[in-house]
C-alpha cells in the first residue's frame, strides 16, 4: 500500500549483496548508532521495548542494541529476503524479527506501545509518508520518541553535489555490478534528490502529531546529507 515500485522488489534482488555494499560506505554503521543514541533511551534500555521499522538486514537493529543493550527490540521489514539476511546473524534472544510492511504491523502481531521507535531510510520509500508517520506515532507510548534516520539534501546545493558525486562514482557502479537489473541504486540517487528538506520533514512530522522535534546531522562525508530528526508522541510525563 505504501511502498513505491521498485523498492521492495529491488531490495529483494539486492539483499545478498546489501551488507557488502553498505560496508563500502565509511561511517554508515556509526551514523546509525548516532541516530539510535539520539532517542536518549535511559539505563541502557533496561525494561524498554523498542521498534526498528524497516530494519533491512539488521544494521539499524544492531545500532539500537549498541545504544540500548538491555532493551527488547522488535525489528520489521517488508522485504522477505532482507529479513532473511538479518535473521542469519547472531542476536540475543531479546530481538524478534517480523516480516511485515508498515501498514500491516498489527495484522502481523506487532503491537505497541513501544518506548522508542527507529526508522532508518524508511519514510523516503513510502508513497504515503504521512500515513506512515501516523502509524509510527500511534505505535509509541505517550511521551516516547521516534528517530527518523534519513537522507535529505533538498535546499542544500553542496550536499546535492556531494551526494550525486558519491552515487555516480561509487554507489551506482558498485551496486549495479553486483545486482544487475534491480534498479535500486539509480532509484536511491533520484529518491534522495526528490525527498523533503529537513525543514519540510520536520513540518511533516508536526502535521502528523509529533512534538518536541530535534534535528542532528552526521560527521564525515555524510554531514548535511544524512540526518536524524526525532520527535515525541504527545503526553506522558
């Protein structure tokens, strides 16, 4: 319902090579962990239940565990192949993987409230990001935080130039060589250029009922290109 073509199909085709390709990106895993830490989860996540929405092969799940090693994590994804790669890795018994797109979480047995939600590179791939944000907001307990970890280069000319240079010199050639015909890497380049600016993303979050918004970017080459935007479900203490 929410995913554009060819996103899920493209990820299904590229799942086997995905970890190797993101490993070529210096700072990829460190940036995910930084976004997870921006959820500001107390006491290492002890007693908390977290949702990793759009977990892919589990890189964001691992980042959540590094930030909150004592939390219980439910990790979901719409791609069966990506999720299969995630499940093959070693995880504590506090991690559960569920195959379900965002709009079918409840049908798949994934129910809140959660004490924190992370969605890495998810919202940009939804054809209805507003509905997606409302689902994520409703999955939170009152006062809990959502962290969106996402590319955003609109209204940033230098960031757009750097993103395009990195895509056409590294990401697209390496990706298309290993996943011929998936189309996912040219799509990645285009989708980032078209996506919200950080200001537009923050406004979208406010329109969909999130408050207390905070914005942070990443170090290194991803500075001004990859960001964390956090917001809270109203209520709580």
